[in-house]
C-alpha cells in the first residue's frame, strides 16, 4: 500500500514538473520578446523573425537547465537521506522544549509560579538560572563517585521542588548529612516541617517506632469494635458504614493490614540470604513474625499496652526465652489463642520439632536478633515522633542520615522507606474513601530522593512499588552508580521493570562500560551523509550518495563526560528525543540555592531509653495471669502456695545454670573465631590479641587494623564488631543472672 502511494506521488510530481518547465520556458521567451519591444521592434511578427531572439532564448533556457542539474546533483544527498528508512535522532533544543506540554522551561525567579516536576537541567544564564523540569514520573540517575551528581542534580531538585507552587513533601537519603546542612534552613523558610532520622547518632535522632504502623491500625480496630448503630448506620474513624456487614468487613481489612505490615517489618529485618538451604532462615523468620503477630493480638485484647509494642520487647522476650527450654515461649504463642489466630501456623514448624532441629532453628533466630542488640537502634525505635501518615497535609522534608560505616543499620532505612511508601498509598486510598480527592491520590506529591540507592539493602517488591506509586502522586528519584548495580541487587528481570517504570533517565557519568553502551543505545542514532567520487583512466569520473547510521552520542563520548568540567547531563525521557542539558554546579550558585546558609549540625538534646518503663515479659505476664486465676477461684491453700514458691525457686536455679552455660558458650565461640582470625596476623599481634582481656579485644583489633591489608582489616573489623555485640549480650546475661539471684 505504501509503495503504491509513493508511486502515485512520484507520477504526479513528474506531471507537475513538465508543466512547470513549460511555464518557465514560455516565460523566458515572453521576457526576451518584451526586451526586444523596448528596443524598437514594432510587432510580434518582427520579433519572432529576428534570428537573435531564438538564439538568446536557447542560451537562457540552456543556462537554466544547467543550473537546475547542478542543484539537483548537490541536493542528491538530501534526497537519499529523506527517502530511506534510517533512524535520524536529533537533540531536543530548549526552543523545542518550550513548545511541549510535558516540559517546563522557566527561570529561578519564576519557579514558584509552576507546578513541581523533576529537574533535568539547571544552567546559569546571565544573572539568572534556566530551569528545565518534566512532569514525567520516576527518574533514574546514573552518576558514579566524583561525577558531580550531588552538586549537579540532587541539590537542584531539592531546591526547585521546595520553591515550586505545589510544595511537595520530600524524603531524602543523606549518607553524609551534607544535604541537611545545605538545605534545612532554606526549607524552613519555604514553610517545610523538617524531620531528621539519624541512624548515625540515634540518641539525638527523631524517634520512629517501626511498629507504629501496627499500633495505628490496632487503635482503629478497637474503636470500630465499640461502634454502635445510629439510624441503621455506623459512624467511626471518620467513615460511615451503611450496614454491620460493611463495618465487620472494614475491621477485617484492618486486621489484614496488620498482618501484611507485620510481615513487611519482619521480612525486611530478617531476609533469607542462604538460598541453597533457606528452610532454617525461613522457619526462624516465621517464629519472629508469629511473635510480633501475637503481640498485636494481645494489644487488641488489652493485655499489652500500646507503648510496649516495640522492637525492644521482641528482642527482650525472644532472646530471653528462645533457649533450649522453650516452655514459656510455647505457652505464650500457642495457649489461649483464638481458634482462627494465624500465630500457631507460623510458629508450629519451629516449636513442635525435635530437639536437634529446634537448636538449628533457634540459632538462626538469635542470629537475626543480634541486629537488635544495638541499644542505639532500640532507643531510636522506642517512640514515634514522625507523622508519616499525613505527609500530604502539609509540606514535609525528611532527611534520612545513613551511616555508611554501620551496615547493620541499613536495613532500618529500607524498612522506614517501605513503611512510608505503604502509608502514603493507604493515605491516598483514604482520601478517596473520604471524598477528599476525586481519585486515590495524595493531596500533594511526595518525592523520594534516594542517593546511593544501589548501596541500600534490597527492597522487597520494589518493582511493585514503582508501578503503584505512579497513580498515587509518589515519585522516586533513584541515584545509582551504574545500571549493573541495579541488576546485581535486584536481578536483571526486576531491574528491567524498575528501569522501564522510570520514564526519565539521566546520565552524569559511570565507570561501567555496559551502562555507557546501554545509554548510548537509549539515545538513538543519527543519519550520516555519504558522498564518494570514483575515477579511472578508461572511464570518466562517477559519484554516489547515500546515508548510514551513527550513535547520537558514542560510548567514548559518555566515558569522557564530566571529566575536568562538571555539569553535563544526557537526559532520556520516554517518548521524546534525548536532551543534552547543563547543571551549573550548586556550589557556584550557593547564593541562589542556599541563601539562608548552612544549618547547625550540633547535636540535639539526647533522649535516653528507659527500658524498665516499657518492658513486657511474657513469663511474668503468664505468672500474673495464673495468680489472677488463683485469686478468682479463691485457692488460698498455703501448702499449694509454698509448693509454687519452691517450683519458682527451682526454675530460678535452672535459669541461672542456663545463663551460665550460655555465657560460657558465647565466650568459647569468641575464642574459636579469634583463633581462626589470628592466623592472618603477625606472630606478636596474634599473641597480644589472644592474651588480652575479653573486654579489650575489640578495641585492640580496631587499633591494629591500619597495619594490615584491606581484606585482613575487613576481617578484623568484622570480628571486632562481633565481639562488641557479644559483649552487650554477655552484659545482659550478667544482669539477668544478678536479677535472678536477687529475686
């Protein structure tokens, strides 16, 4: 069909060309006749009879034909280019961008008149800054260390977003706390509420209870269970239910959300890493999951206070009662539960098994619990200062300070972002249910600016998060060192889903060849003209024209991008030709981006976690429950009470022996691991480390690290961290033993 149309078009063009040439020749002859008339010819017959009239006409017509042929020859290359099917990509210019609805080109002074969007260019022009933003969702920024991604992308996005008309909320991962230092004061001036989740200095951080997402839903369940009918309707939690069935359905929805959020919490903190033999880790994880779910059930019943629903009490009870004798743990998790409780199904695999198998499971459970032996984390998670539910009600900026030297705390960053995302999605759904928005969307957008995203622990279902976020007003800006970093962390399939959902891809610089190649292909190809001349003795000269493709930007050009001079960015936006933009480094425009100066980094007042005010002990709870039963039944038999006291004393003695055995086991384990480590050390250092007191070994290893290679130093650091965590556990065991003796 297309060939027939082209054939018809060419035939029509030839007919028009013949007609045009006839008109040109006739016009030339008329023009010459007019000249002759001006020179004195009396009539047309006299003019046509002149020999020079026809000679001059022929010469002029010949010159016109020669000129046309030359022009046709010169234009042959363009004809070849236009008539082939080769790709021909060009850079989008600022002039073209201004005409497109998907992009906004403005200056810094009028940013506040425009809606928020992802900044893809910010170049100083004169005394102002030209800002280019796009409404597209999600961005993936490739920038290796030293490429200028912070000063050439992150700073500009935070500043422009905070100044824009929409005043979106912003969640910022800040490994070095430099983003908080630069932007906090200006954000405050723009009307933002600033929160800092500081995992480097947790005692001075805003506190965040990961179990608050459970507490919030537990409150709603308890409130809805008390709702009574008024005129056949049920009013509660800001919602109206037309029937009792609708009310019960909403309560069940909330209980399902409690289950899902508890699972997210445990699965994020306790990932399965041994994929060859996952059963042990999966069983251990389900035991912890079941325990968290049991706490939630008891909180709904009023057995445990809301303030006691903490990671501290998960750690306290599991480490205390997850020993060879699991009687207390079994009693708490399996006795007196509702017939339809999901707790039993989760914990059965571990608690109802042989002693040998149980030991293997409990070893994994205690291994997971070691990350909660960090008192700083227990303090940070002891209360909830962050209102992540209502982020869309006012402008909020949350800085997450990530200690790159404390990898054990990174999982809490992943958990915090996952919880915040799910709470925002739920808030968007709630806005629709309450008829506050026309669709399930946030009242103001929320941007997650995740610097060093590839170094964070893996997010469960990140591919689902980026997909759902698109329609809820949530946007992710992932800053990576390379595409390969994404594939290694999530696998190629999931990595491709994440990349596909990022409509904006920005290249600033990377050392990864595969990433440069992929980005070069992403930018497309341009047409290149070919013109060749062939000569020989036998034949006259001949020429040929044509076209080939060449990458719009080559791998080599991408490799050299942002070398000495920083600020270049190659931008690919889905559905549009690529854009070569400029980001004037933020430090050159500090008076524009950071006019309020740097924030004070001095520590805020430290808040200590008084464990005694929050502790919930499942064994003591069981004892109190038994005592209450005795009082209710009027069983005041003195002999029976004495027997009970004797039994408790025996249990106390048994517990002390178990604690002593546990102490010795930990010390022996440390010594065994040390003996494996010292083979990498010099003879003198080996003897010193082995001879040092247990409480001094970790400090000694930290001190000696600088004398060894990186691999040995990493082993020493890992051992020192391990000893430090075990010392905390030994201290806990000692205190527990002293408490038992005193009791």
